[in-house]
């Protein structure tokens, strides 16, 4: 038995004074260094650096200045500040007259600056001095915080930059992102027209956050420390200050990893926030502190009421808080720029003051104030549809005001659970519900609504738990028809998602009757989704689509917050994808992600991302599918095994690994599949079984693959998946190949018969006809059906299925007519290459060589100017080369910044470039011939 040595210590003293290395800004720094190189060749210009408060603008300027000095360039540095706007030309004069090498004639410049009526001569003299200095070598003029510059500094900067543009002078200016004074906006517009190079600093990535955490704390961070670090959301200043607060805490270093044995520290003051507060007027400071006590978002009207003033009297204070980057506008509300800022403001108040402000912010409410709790509940209900985050905060405050044994408390808990879930706090929601149930003493109606909330919560994570909670609630005696109807509807959804189709249909019939008696449209929307799933299971896809569309319409009309399954559109997208209507499925998923993101619905965003992984996989966008899967990966604190992730992203990640030949990743997800095979939900077991069959086939063990599938293919028809153990109609040909290789002609014939029956029942879906023809051609070893499948696949965006049919047709032809096989193989190769399916590419190339084709297909024919990249990576590379930030590119492509970052990292690796500047040069060379 071995025991890890545990060392308990504080952070090394040296790290308190040492400056941490610059992390996560390689691309931006490389771009600046490229401009410095050009400056050394005599090329001047302007570089504009933009980003929000705390993002590291000043640090980037300092690094750039150091890099310039290292090249022998003279550097002049100045900065504006909020209180210096009444000192004309202050920042610019500070830059050129201070430092180690001030401009010549410094005394005359100072005299002109202080003499009234001499500004014109000052401008002329300043220009002459800069020209003179530039004759002796290149100059870098750094100007920080342009948003606080006075009008004369802005005018002088513009005039000098334009008049000296032919000289080796590089102007490096930084400005805060967001709202700026009109004069500053005019200056920025002039910069853009003058061809300024623009760099936008966004949040740091996870790797940079981890590296900075290690720099500050002196050892690699453990999961608990990383979770705390991620609260800074990639803002360097907040991150370093948050970590700095840990230096006062005792940290445990176990096996070289920093941990927090006593859990995360309580919120505390942050130096940058304290400085910004100190710079405010008394009125603005009081407003910000009151807003912190309220929490979440707040209206000006509410702040006015709490402060005992009119809304008009707060205009100046609100503007101060906005200009200080403490608060931001959120529609008609105000919100803190960052949760850590709000916590730091609140933590800076003495406890008695904090408690008093908290009570005042809650309407001078104390525990037991039911009127204030009712008001907060009403606000939460009003906000739930469009702003679940603020709604959750109000619901939690209402809960705080409600006594532990108050009769309305269980209902408030039931209202709070879905709000917490929707905003990504599922573990907190589950704990809240479990504690309420464990406390006991609940009436049947209260328990029913609590179990309904817990069932809704469990849908994403544990299908069997959703069924258990809904069934327990529905079986409670003495509940209202409304409660029973919703619980039965939720039970039907849970059973349907779990794969218990016959039971779902029976429960849905009871639920319809109950919902109709009380006129519950919400339950109707949910049950219409179940009807669609029933139609799908019976292979009546026309009916399935009719019901799915009806369900989505009902859910939209009711508002997403009332939905029992958030959102019904997920099923519609999965249905469209599975039946070959992939473009429709992708459009639904993109729209769902956009709306969920705008409304701050973390849970819905992840569910939509998981759904889109399936769509992207089937369209052959393997890199995009993998990126979405990584972005939507379950969090460590999620309740349950993550069943929705099982049947979406984990399945997708295995498929991507098999297509790309990534054995290590495939083995990792095969291990997940073994867990899935023993899950309580039949659908999860079926997914796990199919995944293990695919893995066995990948390993060259078709007998093992068929042994995995035997139990599913012989299960009772009512519990069998709609496609006899398969995940998708396009899996039928793969199953036929497995069965034939294993000598199981009976299983191959069974799969073909089912595929043909499905196609006959749904003649309006060519994709189903294509999969049936493909499977039949393989079973009969008949070229005719294979060629027919190729033709049918042409009108369907299922890239991998079409490539597979082309490959199989070519394989059949190659046996007797090799020259005729070559075009089929080459088309398959092009499709596989476009998808990034390296393993399939290698296999088809072997077939081409066997057919006598010794040449490699021209990369240009496969991917145009970008043979190394997938289409998604190419799109991202081109946008980044145009100067877009990751966030801007994400908005342009309707992707998440995380997904764009993944594509960009892969592009850097494949193209062997290390900076955005290198990438830009390469794009110009390949696309424009420069």
C-alpha cells in the first residue's frame, strides 16, 4: 500500500513579486512583432488594440514596447486616465517628453503646451521633432486608454499619424471595447480608413488559464482549483487577482498538484474593482453597491426606489458606473460586467452593512416576508421565458425569505429547480429538490410538482431517473388533475426517450385524456412529441413529421419556459436528420443554438450542441462534429451518467475516431459504451451495443460484432429500436457487411428486409430508398442496386453514406472491370477527404492501387487550395486572415467561439503555422496569389 506525500504550504514568496509570463496571446503578439519588423524596414502605420477592461491591453502594450526596445527601436509611452481629460495633450506629451530618451527640444514643447493660444505651434513643433527623431531610426509611440483622451490629444494624434505616415513611426494605441465618447469613435473610424491594423483581445482559452494558474500558484492546478479559475471567464486581470486571493489560503500540493482542501474561498475584494470603486463619486459608489446587493440584473427604477431618489437623479451615477466598466446595459436593465465584480463589490462591504443592503434590496424584507417573496416569484415568472439567469436569482431570493416549514416553500423549490437547470446549475437544482423531498411533511400536490421538476431536470442526464420521478409523482393519491396530467405527460416523454415505446404509448393515451379534461396546452405540446416518436417507431414517418411540426408550433406559442421537455424542437431536428432531411435538421439546430445562447439558457445550448453533433457527423463534417462534441461535453458536477450525451456526443466521438483511425480515442469511447450497455434505459443500452459492434468490426472481429448485436436483434418487437439495433438508416449497409463477414447471412437478410420495408412505407424519402438499395446490393453482391444507391444518394447531403455506396460499387466493379471501378473510387476518395475521414481515405487509396492507379489524386482536385484542411477549418482560417477575432468569426459562422478556436488550432497544426500573421500570409498567397 502506498501513500501519496502531501505537502501543505502557501504559494512561494517569489511569486508574489514576480511578473507571470504572458500566456494565451501568442497570435496577437506575433502580429505586433510583424509590424515591428516592418517598422525596422522603414514602414510606419497604426496598430489598434481593443478589448474590455481587465483583458490585458496594457500588458500587451508593455510586451510590445519591450520587444521594440530589444530591436533597438526608440519607444515613447503615454496613457490617459479618467481624471486627466482636462489636461489638453497630457497623454501624448507624457509619451514624448518623459522616459529615458525624450524628444529633443523638450523644454520648448513644455513651454508651448502651457502657453495660451500656442496649440497650433505646439502641433507643428511636435511634428517636426518626431520627423527629426525618425531620421535617426524607427519610433514606436504607445498610447494607452484612448477612450479617456481629451479632444486635443485625439485631434493631434490623428493629424500627426496622417502627416507622418511616410516616416518609420508606428503608433500603437489601445482602447476599451464597447461604448466610447463620440470623439473617440470618430478617431477610431479615421484609423480604420487609414488602414490601421486592428487586434481584438478576447477571453483566454482553457490552456492559457491553466498555465497562468500554475504560474501564480507554483504548481499545476487540480480540478477544484481549475473550476475556481474558470469563474474568471478568461479575463486575465480577474483571474490573477482571484488566484492572488488564494495566496492567503492554505493550499495542498498532492503529487505536485495544487488543491483546495477546504473548498473554494468565500468571495472577497479584488484590487482592480476596489480601485474603480474608489474613482467613483459617492453617488455612483452607493448605486453600484446597492446593485451588488440586489444581484443579477436590476432596473434603474428599482435602484431609484431603493436609494430614495428619482430615476432622473441617477443618470450621472449610472453613466459613471458604465464608464468605469463595473456595470453594463442589458436591455432595459443594468447588470455587472462579471459575476466576480459583483461579488467583489459585495464582499467589500462590512457584514452588517451587507446584510442591511441585502434586506433593503429585497424590499426591506426579512425571513418570513411573504409579500416580498411573492413579488420576487412574480418577477421570476415574468423573466423566465427570456432571462432565466435573473429569474433564478429572484426565485432563490424568494426561497431565502420563506421559512423552512412555510406551506408555500415546496412550490417555490419546484419553481426554482428548472430555472437553475436551464442556467447550468443542475447539481444545485438536484440538491435543492432532494433536500425538499427528504425533509418530508409534503402534501401530495406539493410532492407532485417537486417530482415533476426533478423529472424535467433528469431528462438530460438520466432517462431512468426521469421515468422514476414522473411515475412516483403520477401515482401519488389526492393530486389535482392538472398535476397528474403533467406528470403523466412527463412520464410518457421519459419512457419514449428511454426507448420503452409500448409503455410510452400506453401512458400517453392516459395523459391525453387527463390533459384534455383540464385544457392543458403545455401537456398537449409534450404529448404531441410523444405521438411523433410513436409514429417514428412504427416507421410512419409522414405522421411522425406532422406531429413533430405540430409539437414545435405549440411549444413556440406557449413559450419555452412552460415546456415540459426543453425544447421540443430537439426531437424535430433529430427526426429530420435520421430521415435524410439533413439541411432542415442543421437549420433547426443552428437556430436553436442561437436563441438559447441569446437567452442565456446553458442547458438548452448544450442540448442543441449535442443534437447538432449527430447532424454534422452524418453530413461528413467530422471536424465540426468533434468540435461541437468537445464544446458540449458533460461537466464534472452533472447529475447522472449523461444519457443525452451518451446517445449524441459520445456516439459521435466514437464514430469520428473510427473514420479518422484514432484508435486511442475509439478505445476510450468503447469503454463508455460498455457502461452504456448496462444502463437502465433500453435506448442507451442499444446505443452502447451498436458502438461496441462498430468497435469490434474496426478491430477486425466481425464475429464479436455480431455477438454484441444478437441480443438487440432478437428482442421483442415492442422494445426493439426502430432500426433493429441500428442508430440510423444508413447503418443498414454497415450491418450487412458485418454479418456477411461473420458468415451470418440470416442477420444480413433481416437488416435488408427491414430497410426495404421502411423505404416502401415512406416512398417520399429518397434517402431511405438509397439505404435499402445499398443494403440489398451488398447482400446479393449485385451491382445494379449499388449503382442505384449511388444515384439516390446524390440528392441527399449524407456525404459518408454516399461515399460508402460509391466505394462498394467500385469494389464490385473492380472484381471484373477494374477501369470502370476507378471513377467510383476517386469520387469516394474525394468525399472521404473532404470529410477528413483519414482511415477511409487510406482504404480507398489501397483499392485504387489494386485497380492499377499508381498516381495520387491531385490535392487541388480534392480541396482546392487547402488540401490539408476540412471545409470548416478553411472557412475559419479565411475569416481570421481577414482580421476577425474568434468571437467575430463565431458570430459570422453561427458557431460557438470554442468551436472556432478548435478549428483554428487544428488549422495551425495542419498548416504548420504558429501565429495569425503567418496564417494571413499563407491565405493571401494561396487565395490571392500574393
